């Protein structure tokens, strides 16, 4: 894939696929298809995720791999991360859902591990330690950094909606992203479960800053509202993530076919028309 800014790469992928589907890879051994449950856990994990990728590759724009899910499988899960990145390939954007947040020198190490060693195209980070922390992870314009702004969980209100100088904290985070968006590799995480926040985010960020939108499906976010409120300029500047609804669409022998069917259904609801 030709390198450019991450926002340009996203625009190119969305334009090719004509949708904004991000498949969330959040494996949970207790929900694996029945046929895989007798396998050694590491082998079951590999078989399951390779099957999901194979089934959804034709329609997906991106894959978001949840670090905690892979950690839960121990060394086998961690070893699979870079292998799965290679298996997915450069034709799709590969995001590590890490939610990293630490002092700058540590964030630089995270970036080195995630981007240079494992080959991911983007990762999620927390801004809690300040913008120097975020900037330390975002030195390569071709690698995306999605900053947590308003997340999809119900407890998001506890801290993210607290007032800072008369504005909610999450809006201050968006303003910080907007002010630093020149290199084209900063984006925001805003949950589909808060459609009014999603619309506000697009207004504050403008049309070109990428949005990563979790919460459609099992968490109850409305896909139509996410599309209306989140779509930006060009090919859309957004990725809408669905995890459990695709991964665990069936526990029977048809699990790959069911995952493919759900991904196709969602992609049709995420269709992107002409700019």
C-alpha cells in the first residue's frame, strides 16, 4: 500500500470498499463455536480468528484487535498478534485497541512495539497523561492514533462528561485533537451509544479527522444514527466497529458463514455514497 498520512490511507480504503465496516476481533473462548471447544486453546484461537478474517475480508475495511482478549490467552495469544496482522495484510487497516496512556518515553516504546514490531497501522490511546503523551505515540504520520474522547460504555459519563471551564471534558479532548490534526494521523474514539456526542464530535473536529466508532450491535448503538452523525468529508473519515455480533453470530458448524452474512448485512448499512 502506498504510504501517506493515516487519514489519506483511511480515505483510500473507504473509497475502495464503499463502506466503513471495522470488524472487532475480541475473542472469548467461552463463546467459541462448539466444534472448536475441544481444541488446545491457542490452536482454537488461531483457527477461529483466521476463519473470521477469511469470512469477512471481502467487505471489511479494517480490523480492531482487542489487546485484553489476546492477553487472556497468554503467550499463545500474544504470539498470534503479529501473525494475524500479517495474515490480514496491508489492504485492510489493522488497529490495536490498546488504550495506552503513559509518560512520553513509555508511549514511544508502545509505538515502537505496536507499529514497528507488530506491524499495526493504528492504535487507541488515552489522553489522561496529557498531550505530550499522545504526541509521543504519533510521530509517524502514516500510523494512526485514535484518542479516547467519549467511549461507548455507560460509565463514560462518570469522568468524560465532567465540566472543564464550562465544557465537558470529552469536548476539550476533541479540541485538542483538532488543534493537533495537521499531520493527518490523529483521530477520536466516540461511541455509537451516544449519538448526540457523535454529532457534536463531527462538528467540532470538522470533516477530515477520522472517527473510530464502537458500540454498534451488542452494546445497543444505532447504526443509522452513527452513519448520519459520524460521516465526514471525502469518503467518510469514519470506521464503525462491530465485534460480538459478527464473531459469535453462530456457535454451530456454520459459524464462518454466519459471520460473513452479518458482516455483509452491516456493511450494507454502512454504505458510503459519492463524496
